[in-house]
């Protein structure tokens, strides 16, 4: 979108260039109107030529500034986005009126302080007409340069914004694909399947009812992964149902090596977040920490008053744990880019790891 409230020619260097341009075109147009002007001028004394030079420069600066001022206020009041032809016509008419007004005003001031008894009015009218024509041409030229610069800068700005949005969209898609890939890995991960099937077979031998409940949770986890891994958002309530099934499998497999504490405000359950966000954070905690009965891993999930989901876990690093690249956490952060201004907040100390995940109202 074109920023219609801003004149882009502000810098002193650019302004001086505009003044010089106005000055040169003033002399050029004077020559086109009266080719004998310079021949007569060069026959005059040095001081007369210097005085003529000064006044042409003075009027050129005034016309340039008036032209820029008109453009500035037109830019503030009339947008280029709608009725561009009307905008051009209004700007042109105002430039012409401004040029004529400057000539009339300056001529009036000079007439007030000069002796008009021996003035050749016919010649005076011709000179004023030439002056008005010159000022109109210079004013329109300056306006065209300023407008061209204005439109070019806004085009560059719009192009940069479009490129930025395209980049963000690409990052969002990449994060979503990474999340989907992670979910797919979980679906086909032989260790995940083997571990759960091993636990299931043991439970069936020990307690058929418990084995049935375990298989139900196992099926719910896979169903959720298949149905929701490609979605952009999901309600917190659905995410928690999936997480409960995932936690059930984890606790049956690990036992007392991990303790979960979940405390969620009921008012937030219809808020939304990217699917698998909680599972990724829980899996991240399990992957990088010890889960022993003597020193169990603690994972707490709660909501805050400022509409955040707080995922906390103690740090009990594995003895031979290789340093993580943090790609999983980065993917979670990237998936929130298009939901709003609030982003996940990651805090890590020597003793614990905290992730604050923003919740958004379901539109």
C-alpha cells in the first residue's frame, strides 16, 4: 500500500539537487521563450548578470519549495490507491494555481516598493506572462520528479514487504512440514512402535482390561497424528485429550521415572494453538533427560492469567547426552508466526526448562 501521508524528498542534499534542477530548467525555458535573452544578458555588466542569476535562483527555490509543499499536502489527503487520474488532475491544477499565485504575490510586493511612473505596462505584461509560463513548467517538472521518487520509494517498500511476507509464509510452511514430518516419524518410528507393542503384550498377559485400555490409548495417539498433523490450529481441549493418551502410554512404559502435573483453566480450553505443540515439548523433555525412579523427571503443564500455556520440566540431563541443535523448539516458535504478535517464550536455567506457549482465541 502506498503511504500517502509522506513526502519522500526530505534530505538537504536532495533538496539542493531539486533547487539546482529548477534553476537550470528556468534558464532553459527562458531561452526557449526568448532566444535573444542571453545575448542581451551577456551584454550587460557583471553585477547585472550576478543580480539576474541571484533572482532566478531565488525564484527557482521558492517555486521548488511551493511545488514540494503542494505535493506533501496532496499526498496526505488524496491516496494514489484510488482514483489516480483524479489525483493527477488535482495535483496539476494546484501546481498551476500555486505557480501563478507566487508570481502575483512577488510582483505585488515589488510593485509596492518600486516607482511605477515610467513602467511600460505592455512589456511588463509580456514579462509576467513569460515568468508565469516558466514557473508553471518548472513547478510541474519538480512535482513530476517528486511524485516519481515518491511512487518509486513506495514501490520498493511494497516489494520489500511482499518479499518479507513471502519469506514468513515460506518459513511457516517449512515449520508446518517439519511438524508433519515429526509426526510421521513418530508414526513409523520402529522404537516407538516396538516399545509400545512390548508394553502392550506384557499388559495383556498381566491384565486384559489394562491391555485393552493401553491399546485404546495407542489407537487414539495414532488417530490424532493421522487426522490433525496437517492442521494449522487445534483447540487446547483436543490437544489435551491427545496428550493424556500420550502421557498414559509414556507412564506405562517408563513408570515412576516421570511425574506429570496438569492444571488447566477451563476458560482456555477452546483457545487454539498449533497441533502437537505440547507433545513436542513433552517428547523433548523425555528425550534429553533421565527418567529414573530415584530422581524422576517432573513435567508440569498449566495456564497463566495472560493467556499462556506454561510447560515446565526439571533438568536431569543424560550422562552421554549430545548437544541438541534445538530444531524442534525453533519449529514450534516458527509455527506461531502467523497466529499473532505473541510468540513462544523459552527460558532455560541449570535446573529447569520453561516454555510459555501463547493461546489464541478461536475465531
